């Protein structure tokens, strides 16, 4: 006969049972949760401290202009003279071109739309070249001030800007073609298919929504990864066009896309605010609204270009 030893019975009060089975696990869970919250908060703060914000870019712009103030002001004056002269000449030539294209179309039978497209393409390329030249001058002046370059002059800044204007223009045209070209081609192809196949619009709506989402994702992805390509081409002129785009992607691979996204959002808000502000100020100032919009857009684009120059310098100096 086998006798099993009886375990001594120990009385446990309901209060102790509740404390051991409910209260203590709950306290351990709360400690674990608070530890994870603290760790997440610390990671967010550390991530925010490592970022480069537009306010930091404004501070760097002020420091750079302070170290190269005379040449920066000189480049602004030269850019203002060139920009104003080009605007006046372009408006006059544009009106004359429209009249001449219409008369030539009526005489020769060539499509007026074709002439308008050719003239618009030439005008766009020349405008891009002038804009690249002006952006190069202010960007080089800022970079020399930020790097505290000792030997510098206004003539060398303008000469260097002229030397790289064509290459930077090619980078800008390539970037915009890469940004909007596939989207425009897909939209035109979809419109042609819709007109030729006779499919109802209701059946195409889901495809149109999906295509819009893909197009927005494409534009945002290209803008975030390759917006620094023109600045890479300006300050690293030995790189080819393909290498400039690859270098731009590498500069923002680990950090920097948040700055570019915020910069584009601020740029859109600033341009919209300039448009509405010109409408509100027109009855008060009695100044042409188009002139106010033009001046505001030029100032906003100048600040945006300066911020991108400082951002490029920051990412180039960063280890990651």
C-alpha cells in the first residue's frame, strides 16, 4: 500500500488572490508600457534633433550672406537686371511671335497650333536657361559665404554661373520630364483609348482613381529622391547627368526627405498665399496685381533656391 504525502493546506484570502492574479500583472504591464512609451518618445526626439528643418536653413542663409554680403547683394542686383530685361523682351517677342505665327499659318497653311508648340518649347528652354543662370549666381554666392571662401569676386561668380548654366538647365529639364513625363503620357494614352474604344466613363472611374494614386506616388517619389540633382550638377560639375541623379538619391537615402517634402508643401502654400495677398492688396496699393504676383513669386523662388542650397551643403557634409 502506497501512501502519498498530503500537502499542507494554506489558506489564502480573496484579497491576496486578487492582488497576485490581477493587480501585480497589471502593474507589470503598466511598467512595460510606460517603458516602451519613454523609449518611443526618446527615439522621436532623437530623430527630430537629427533632422534639418526650414528654420535651420534660414539661419544658415543668414550666416552665409553675412560672410559674403557684398557679392550676394551684387548677384541679386545682377539677377534683378537680367530678370527684368528678359521679362520685358520676352513679353514683346511673345506678342510678336503670336501675330507672326497666325499670319504665317494663314499664308502657308501650316497649323497654327504646331507653330505655337514650337515657339512655346523654345521660349520654355530659354526661360529655363535664364532661371538656371540666376539661381546659379545666388547659389554660388551663398555656398562661398557658407564655406567662407577667401578668394571670391562678383565677376568670378557670374562667370562660373554662365559656365554651368547649360548643364544645370539640362538637369532641370530632365528632372521635370522624369517627374511629369510618364504621368502625362499615361493620361494622354488613357484619353485616346477612352475616345477610340467607346467605353463608358462609369466603368473607367475605378481605373482612373487607381491611376491617380499611382501618379501622385510617382511624383512624390521622384521629387523626394532627385530634387537635389540640379545642385549636385552645379557644385559637383565633374559628374554626368546620370551620376548627378544617382548622387542626389544617395544624399537623401538615410535622411533629408522630410525636409524636401516640407519644402514643397511650404512652397505651394507660399505661392497660394501670394496669389490671394495680391488680390487683397490690389484695391489698397493700386498696383497691378500681376506685378505683385510676379515679384512675390520671384522672392519665394529665391528663398526656396537658397534653402535647397543650404540643404545640399548640409547633406553633403553629413556622414549619413
